[in-house]
């Protein structure tokens, strides 16, 4: 009887794996040695901050409508600086040029260096019901941070996407002291 109980428990655990895999999460992250939250805060506080969307996380939906539906979610999940997310290109390219690029369902060989250098995005087929995004924070053509995130979602107004953006922004723009650039001299605490 004990063997039967153990076998049943193991099979139930295996059956739950696909559900857990679709529960959503944040993937691996990268921070350039030059990444500094204070720089992001200074560049974004009280200003418009450009978000570039590549692809459509909901194929078959109007990409303009999806973008319009996502913008309020992005804004509601915004990080600490008093910034306003915008899709609009700046009238004149600022120097430095900070931006967040969100690529939906990117090809596996489409990396952050290509993103920040403005290479045309490449995509893999999306999975219906799965919102998958590759987020890259750029300064000019340099990658400052990157990560991936995913969650099951039925459409651009799904509340799970809003929660995912809250988590995603905490990773992309981490204020962890461990990420503070070590500039030499002075206090390193």
C-alpha cells in the first residue's frame, strides 16, 4: 500500500510540472559592469522614458491595440523614478539615449547587443496563451541590463501581465547595492 501511495504522489507531482512551468517568472539576468541604478534614476526622474515594442505578444490581434492596452500596465508597474513611459520617438536623439526595448517571442539567437545596436528583431513562433518578453535596458548602443519574463495570459488586459511588469522592472532596474559600480577610492559600502 505504501508503494502505491508513493507512486500516486510521484505521478501527481509530474503532472503538475507543466502547470508550474506556465505559472510565470523571470529568467536569467545580466547587468553590465557600468549598470548603475542612480544613473537610471537621474535620467528618468520627471521625464518621458521611451519603450520600444518589437513583435506582437498576441498574434492575430491588432498590434496597435495591443500596444495601447499594454501602456497603462507599464505605467502602473513603473519603477521608483517619477517617469512617464512613452512609445514616441524623441524629436531629437538624446545623448545618452536611454530606452527599454521589449521584444516578444524573440529568436533564440537574437541577443541584447543586437537589440541595443538597432538590429532588426527576429522571432520564434509564439505559444498561444503565453506572454513571453525579452527586456533590454540600453544606453546608446550599450546593454546595461537584460532579462526574460513570461506568464500565461489570455490577452493584453490580463492582470497577470501587470504583475509580471512589476516584477520585471524590479529586475531590469535593480537598486541592489551589490550592483553599484566600483569606481575605486572612497567608500565601497
